[in-house]
C-alpha cells in the first residue's frame, strides 16, 4: 500500500525544484505546492519505515498539515524589472494615468496584462537615479506631480509579500527648481492645540462653513455663528515636505492617543461643534500605505476628556 502512494507522488518528488517555464504565477505556485507535498510524503515514508507501519495518511491530511505549519512558504516568482524615466518615454508595458489625489499629476504602473511578469524597477529622472529596483517587491507604483512653484514631487509605492501577507512602503522625493538632485522627504511632527488663538507659523486653520450646521454657506442671509463653524487644521502648503501635525490637544486634553504618530505622511484635523459640543476628526496617512480616520467627542466628567466615536482603517489608493 505504501509503495502505491509513493508512486503517485514520484513525479513531484523528482521535481521538487521546479523549473519556471510559464508566466502563469498560479501554475508555478501549484507546482511548488506539489513539490512540497512530495517532500512531506518522503518524510512520512521514512518515519513509517522506521516505525515498521504499513499505512499512508490521505493526501488531504498532508496538505492541511503542510498549510498549518509556519514553515510552509509559497515561492512567488521574481518579476522582470522595467526602468522608468519620469522625464522620458516609456515602454509599452508602462501605463500612464492621471492622478485623482493630485490633479495634473501622473501615475506610472505596469499594464494589467503584464503585471504578473513585470514590475517597475529603477526610477530615473533624466538620467538621475531616484530609487533602485527592489528584487523582493511584487509591485511598484510611481506618482509624479509638479507643483505651482515648479517643485517636482515623486511618490514611489512598493509592495512586498511574505508568507501570504502584503506590506506597503511609501517613499517620497522632492526636487526644487534650483536643486541639483532629489532629496528624500522627512517630516518633523508638530503639536497642535486646537483651542489656541495663536497658531504655529507652519499650521493653517481654515473655516469651513459648508461643514457646519444646516450646511451653512456664503449664500445664507444670516451670518453663521463663528464659534460653531468647523475648522480644518493642516500644514501650510509651502511646509508640507518639512512638517506634519503630530500630537493633537484640546484645552489640554490629548486627543487621538489610540492612533500612532510615527511614520506620518500627512495629518488633517477637523474641529466641529465649537466649545459647547466639541467633535474632533483626525485623518492620518502613513508611509505603510494605510489611512486612519478617527473621531472623538468630549464627554463631560471624564478624566481624560474625549471618548472614541469611531476609528476606520483602510489601505490608501496605490495610484494616488
């Protein structure tokens, strides 16, 4: 009985290191899975002979046992890197599409029918290397946006997969008109006290009547109560590459201690309800490709001031 089972897996056992001859990644993974099953069968065979037993576990049990171990790793084939020159022409496998987040910006990505075999590698600008290819990456996206002051902003999003889990890494670069090279963006967190009358020179406060009660707008015949008009706090445009809003406070209370202030790319704070019924929303974007929107309400009598109304986490759009 044992020999019959072993003959079934003879082909897989003899091909435990499969040769990649097709571009279909699913096919490659299946072949790799069969090779792993064959290796597991071989180990079981040795154990059974050593214990002098004449039975063979069903294939389904072997696969379940294999998938339940941390040692089981799926081998994802490495893709062919294609260089991108953001100031030149691209190959037919590179698709350019307009940016939704940055009007006027362009996204570079691999076309759909080639993304299983190809990946964006080195990123250049007129011969200047901005970022090297990543051999372990499974996908890469490039955003290019030229600001009004002609500063060129480049965001490179790289995805990795390990043990079936995907991770994202975002790197940002800028180059001003007079700069000879690109520099990596690194921001300094700045604390925000939303009730203060004197804001930091790097933080902007914008009154937004359209977000207030009854959707107040400039066409209203009565002037809105300025104490109830929502306020949005953000870093000033000419400082967005240097600073980011860090810790948020309201009248001395810390708001948002549940959300991380590390690896921040951008943070926007909205204050609604005025002083009588303050409601604060914090929208944070991180370099791991995630966005967190957290809402807080003041609870009178509570020692730490604010309670969490909701926290929503989502993956940022890979093509910005």
